C-alpha cells in the first residue's frame, strides 16, 4: 500500500471528516459568539460600570519615550477573552444539556417487543392447527 493511498484512507475515515466539520463549525460559532459578546453584551455591561470598554483597560508600566514604545499590560483584552470563553462554555453546556435530554427521552421510550424466535412461532402455528382439528 503506497503512502498516498494510506493517507487517503486515513483522511476519508468518518472520524476525521466529522472532526474537520466540527472544527469548521466551531470556528464559525466562535466568530458569532465573539461578535455577540463584543457588539451586544459588552456595550450595556460597559455602560453599567461607567462607560468603560474592557478592551481599552490597561496599566502602563513605562510611558513611551522617543527611543522606546510604551510598556503596557492590556488586561482589558484578557477580561474580554475570559467573558467570551464563559459565554461560549455556557452555550456549549446548554447545547449538550439539550442533546442529553433528547437522548434520555429516546432511551426512556419503550422498545418494541422483540419478535419471538422462529421455533416459538412454528410451535404456536402447530398449536393453533391442532386446536382447529
């Protein structure tokens, strides 16, 4: 088996394709959540805490000089990232919780009674025939 054939077989397995689709959808979902946090959640939150935009929060350790740029700790961007993470984690939690609830409902549904074995069906037919005679 050649290297390319082996790689093609690996890449086309269901698990790899499912994982790739998940990563692509996850990236798109991340962009949606980031936009939701930055454009919908943060403006009212910033208004509540006095009109502060988290991304602009920083501590200047050393002011800019003609020879060097300023040394700044941009903790606001970190706070924004933490808020993004919490919202994404909560959204994923809700999706998984909904999936588990649906799965539980499917498991609780009564299963159809199993068909009796062939022998039992034949014996039942013989019994019924004997009763008729």
